[in-house]
C-alpha cells in the first residue's frame, strides 16, 4: 500500500445538500482505486453552479479532494485562463507530489499542455499517464497533439484506448473500467432474459450534439419506411441544442423521449429495457464507457468506427458499424435489423469475456500487476 496523487480536470461541485460530488465515472473509478492505496489526493476542478445528476460523492474516507479553479472554455479569453492559473496549479501539484509515492495524470486536458512536460522533466516520482482520448486521432487539436507527442517520447507508462501500429513500448492498451461486480452480475441476468421481439427500443447516452450523432439518429428514424417496428427512442444527456433536437424529433411518428441528465442507476434502467444502443459519433472518442455499460445490460450497439471502437465491436457479429456514418446508412442498418429474427439478434449479444474487460476488478488487477 502507498499514497497516490491523481491530477485531472474533472469537474466537482457542492450539491444542494452541501456534499462534494464529481463526474460520476471518474469519482467511481477513484472510489475503487482507494482500496489499493493508503491515501489518495485528487487535484481537480471545483465549479460553481448546480451539480449534474451524473455527479456522485466519494465513498472512501482515504480520498482527499484538492481544488483547482475552473479554466478553459470556447472563447479565447476563457482559454487564456489556463495560462493565468498555471503558476498556482504548478505549485499545488508539486506540493502534493512530495506527499505521495506515485501519481496518475489524466489526459488530455488543457493543463496537460504544461504539466505533462513539467512532470516528465522535473519530477522523478513514479507515475503513469492515463490518456482517455483518441490515441490515433488524425489532425488532433494542437493541445492534444502536444500532450500526445510528449507521452510518446518519455519513459513512464501511458495507458491508452486500443491497439495501434507502431505503439510505443511504454503505451499499454487499457480498457476504461465502468462496471462494478454488482452491475456485472445484474447484467448477466438481464442479458440472459432479454428478448428481441419487435417493436424495438433504442437508446442514446452522451452529449446531445451533432458530432455525437444525435441529428443523424433523428433523421434516420424519420426516414424509416416502417415506423411501427420502433417502440421508443431514448436520449439521455444534455446540450445547448436540446430544443433544436426536440423540434426536429417532433415532426415524426416516432416516440422520441428526451430525459436530460440522469443518475447512473436510472440510466442503467433504460439500458435494461432497450434492445439497441446508438452512438453514430463523428467526435474524437477513445472507447466510450457507455458502450460497455450498454453491452453489459444486453444492448446491441449501433456505432461508428471511431478510434478503437471497431476493435471491440465487429459489424454483424456483436453489433453494427455505421460506415459510411450518414443518416441514410443508419436508416438502412435499422431496416436491416428489423428483418432479423429474435434468435439472430440474441446470438449477437456480447460474450462475457469482452464485457469483463471493462470491470473494475479486471482494471485494478492490471494496475497492481503492470503499473505499481
């Protein structure tokens, strides 16, 4: 056992009960990591405003939150805040490095542009970098490209999504964990008992934006010849174009349901009753955890071949790949699905070996054996 420092740009809030909460997937991962360390310090962002429903509290007493001011944004003046706050952030990071035995830096993020090279050049502390974005992204934003270049040209371990040609030896393919033991056991039972008789239920979870494929989804369903074979299409998430998508969806005979943000348990209830999970994304993804969460509850994915997604989801075997990634092609995929029998679709549910790669148990075992 030892002490760990985690450095990230994960958003935290004080909720209406006065409790510190943070982005659910990151905080849940840290709650599991806490079983491996005596103490964990998490340097991350504390924001004002209402906490999203996807935020959760820390459940382990040995996790200590260290706040950073929020920096970054769409405007140039917002991005300049990363520079103004850099001295304070650097001092805080190096202060807490003295308290720990090992660190984890979670990239890519705005502060990574200067913190990654500083950690490489001026710290001899044991540590590893977790790169959660698209490791093989073409024409990446400059900040992401800089971070990736430094990570490729240093010696500490980097955990990445997918397996790639000419992958540096320090870069380990690591699945992003998202499934607790209880959710995994529950998923096995749900999948076993799920039937694939029409009408079908579809769902999407993520940021509501064109890049994630929301517009493509709505347009594809509006193009269907036989809409009676679709029971519902659920959208979980939020975004500035929510009203635009609602208006677009209104002029159809499909039952579109927009839920906004949801707690994880409520999101999983949607997965439990859904037959298919939709993510025809053109955004730069790593491997979205939400795909593995949907797989766990027996949803068959209909996804684009972005980053490492196609390394896990194989078209016609355990899901469907939308290539080309257009509304028209997505419509054709859905109509092809409508012609398949229950037995054909049941056989496409992902096997346990694949889903188990995304459990916290498997993740922690790999951290213990391959990193620390």
